C-alpha cells in the first residue's frame, strides 16, 4: 500500500539536542508551541498519544500511537484527526517522524530538526501539512531560543 505523498520540513534551532528533545515530549512545552494543544502520552513505544484542543474554532481530539522513541535522536508516532473527515482506519493515519542531529557548525549549541509526515493524499494536502509543520517549527524555535 502506498503511503501517499510525504511532507518534509526542517530547521535549525539555537538549542542543544537535550533541550529540543525535552520540548518535544513535555506536555507543558508542547502546549506553548503546538497551537495550544494539550497532549497526553507516556512517550513509550506502543503507548497511545492524544492531542486535544481547538483548531479554527472547532474542538478536536486527535489520536495515534508512539512507534519509536530514541531520546535526543528520533521520535516517531502515528496521527489521526477526525476533522479530516476520513474514517478511523489504519489507512487514514499519518506517520510523523522527527529526527534531531547536532548542527555541524555549532555542535552542542544548535540542533537540526527534520520532520516527515507520510500519507498525504495529494499535492495540496502535502503543501498544507508542510505549512502547518513549518508554523509549528517557527513557534518551537521561538519557544526554545527565548526560554
């Protein structure tokens, strides 16, 4: 089965990997940079993850499962949003992969963050996903560099 088009976004933040990782798995931090979402998860492989909040005036509760956890290196999870209008079946889930690496120009002081999200059904959806993730990365960068 094809996993659709893949959205890809990356950025470099002026923070060490540990600080970036902590922001990726801290519900209090996530709420600050991910559009006000409340996130619940144990961050263990196989565990559920739930995002709750309001998007464009509509309440939502998205869900998924943690697939891979490599502290300070890689976080992978599935994601499904009922707001997509799609049925809650495995084919409707995205896989989101976030990878962290030292910025070679500033090892230990800056981190390269790369994200991919598969299963975008068309080019417009892929571009929309990239725009949303880029906005989230902008907010994450601001959160990390101003903290």
